[in-house]
C-alpha cells in the first residue's frame, strides 16, 4: 500500500480532465487542501493539460473516451485506457499519494483504477444528479464516493453505504460572487439577462435567443440588457440582430468573469451542466435551463430537475426551447419580479458554499490524514 501519510508528508493526487465541469471542482478542492498544508498534484490526459494551471505538478496519463460501439473503436479505447493504467501504476510509487481523488470523465479512470489496484485509498466525486459512465465503472472499486447532489444512490443501497453528499465545490470567484444580493428588476428599469451554454450550448442559444427577443413587445425589448456567449462563427449574426432591434447587448465567445456576470444578472438562460447548476445555486439566481439533449446519461436533465424541484429554475427541453416559448417565459418573468425573487431565494437555498471544505474533510478522513489547519 502506498500512503505518504506514513512519512509525515500528506499528498493528494487528483484525477480529472476533459471539461471544466470536472476540472473546476478539482481546482476548488485543491485550493482548500493547499491552504491546509496538503500537497496536491493533478493526473490528467493530454487534452486537459493546457487547462491545468491551478496545479503546480501535473502528470499526463493517457486516456480515451469510449465513443463508437464497433469492435475497432472499442479495442482502440480499451488499449489506450490499459496503457494509461500501466503508466499510472508505474508512477504511483514515486508520487506516494495518501489518497487519489477522481472527478469523473474518462481521464480519471486510469489513475483511480491503478491506485485501487495498488491499495491506495480512493474516492470519486460525482458532480451530476445521476452517475456518469466513468464513475459508474469505478464506483464498486473505490473506497468512498462523494456526491454533488443528494439522493444519487437512493435506488442503490450497495453504493449508498459508502456515499456522502458534500455538494459541488465551487471556485473562489463564485464564493465572492455569492456575496452580492439579488436585485430584482422594477417595472420600468433594466432587465439584466445572461445567456451562455458552452461550445455545444452556444449554438442553440445563438439561434433561439435573438429570435425570441424579436418577438417581445417593444417596451420590454428596450429594457433588456443582454450578456450572451456565442460561438465565434455566430458573433456577427447575433450582434447584428440585437443591433437591428436596438437592444443593449454584449456578445462574446468567452467570459472569464462568468460568476460575476451571473451575480449581476436577474435571469440566466443556460445549459445545465453540474458546475453551472452548482454556481447558480451558490450565487442564487433564477434561471431557464435547457439540458443538452441526447446525452447518454441524461445528466443535464437530472441536474436541471433538481434545481427546478427546489423552485429555482424552469427546465425547458430543447424540443420546446423555441423563440415563441422563450419569449413567453421572459415576458412572464419580467412581469413578476416577486417570482424572480422567490426563484433566486429557492436557488440559493439549494446551494452549498462550503462544499470544497466538506469534500476536503471527507478526503482527509478517507486518507487517514489529519493535518494541522492554517
């Protein structure tokens, strides 16, 4: 068994990659652990290496996403994952981690699996309201499981025994944004609308939102102040439509200060990835959520459903996310500021601002490490 706690040096190896949805909570955990004097290193694949700036030490471990179901694709993915497991197995003795923490996605599989095989304590964090395929594969092999949403294993007692609901860790900039109180719109003042959706979500947002805004009555259009994420190839069309409608709008392909923009908004329209839902809840903003369709695990649909049941969001499946429907929802909410206030409060009640601290406590308990707090 490899465990650096025995030599007095606590070290946590985090396995994450693929998307911000996996890396953001990993970064939040790393920040908390570092503040407690714990050394944190990252294992990821080549694709996510360039997004790993928050980690001082990065180990590149080969991985592959299982996409095609034909024998050639399956064999290729399996061989890459097996190579990754072998590389992680060889690296672990030199890293000497007290625990390996996986954050889902296929880049986490080789390192977590190798650690399990070597007898290193392991923990996976599931950010979504339903378990993803990578974490599902690892779930029976790991020491403990943390979840971003409650009730993930209500129908699976064998996994519920080792599961703890910690919430989804959010970045420091989200915690800062959460200190800004919600300011509801008044009948004649501006309505601040934030629209985003990532690379896959921005396309449908660019197609639907400008058309929906055009269907609004002119007095409401004049009140709008829109901040919208759009793909580079859609910028000219989206900006042109808003300019023609004389709507105040800032349209860019990326916003580095998205949590602050979220805090400044009075209504958010977005996809419902785990990090997005966690940040909406932590900051406490009303939203219209459009789950990514055709996802194998239907994770975004489940995530949006959790916030909808709490009263903080309206979930619209993409097949009914039409200009007419969106215009009707915006108009109804703009006319009911008390409903926006109630949704903001409901969203905030579902947020877990100290999720990173709670996850750090669990990680160190599972690792058997009790470090001094700074």
